[in-house]
C-alpha cells in the first residue's frame, strides 16, 4: 500500500502568506503579486495534474484534525484520511539541565519558541505585552530566526520593551529545554492553521500551561 504522512500544507492550499511587514509599498505589492502568481500556478498543477497521483495513495495520515480537514476540503477522499499525532522524547525533556530551574520570584516568565514569520504571530505577542504589563510583572523570551526578526526588533524598540523582552537566536534542542523549564507559560499566537506544534507538546509534557489560538493543531493538543 501507498501511505502518505502529511504534517503541512501544499502551496496551492493557500495557508501560507507572504512576509510583507516592514516593507515599502512597492516591495509589498511586488512580493504579494509574486506569491499570488506562484499559488495559482501550483493550484493549476495540483488540480489538473497532481490529482491523478492522489488516486494512487491508499491512505493519508494527518498529524492533526485541522490538517485532515484542510486536505479533505482540497479533494482528498475522507475515507482515506487517518489521524496520527507527532510525538516527543519525554525522557530527554526530563533530564536535568543546568540553569533549567523554574524561577520562583513574582515575575511571570513567558516563552515564544519558533520561526519568526507573519503566520507564526510573534509580533502579536509583542504588541499585546504593554497591556499585560499594566497588571503583571512579565519577562518574555522570544527564541527563533526568520524574516520577521528585524521587524520584531524594531517593534520592541518602538514599544520601549527592551527590559521586558529578550530576543534570542535559535539554539540546540538541549539548550532550548533549559528555557522551557524556566518559563511559567508558553504562548503560541498563530495567525494560520498551524498543523501541529511540537513546542506545544513538549511544554505540555513538562506540565507547563500553553496559550494558543483557535483552528490550529496546537489547540487540539
């Protein structure tokens, strides 16, 4: 049998949006036009050529209900669509890590870990933080790389949040676990239909609460 495991979306499904924040008007227009053209080229290919390959697949295993729903709406047969979530190595998460002790002062330590993309929504978190700071002492750590990094750096300066937000480069998994353990809460503020979200599963495995958005695989977790 031919089995496909899907944990993301094809370009023709229209889930990924171009990175436009921080660009001048003409640059936004050009990038948006290119992204739209690429999407419809892929749509034509997938609808009229790729369909015959879909028929050869005996089963499609989706990583979350939202992935299964979107593939079904795109034309994959419902009876062929199964569900099997991703998994994590719990033993690695529970190993002792230097500096991984939970902080016990009266400050709330929040964490965002992931790609810095418009779809991922780290900028939403930065914009929301001033309201949170009116009632709570908060330190937010953002860990990641991506096209939005410079834009987020500028937002932090614009809102005067240099003392409340640490923006760190992506790091090896073992070092990342240290920040998981230090945090009180993970925030996963996606704009798009996030297929799953391993960082969410890892934080839950550590017994940490998670705030995420609707219509995502991470909410299902």
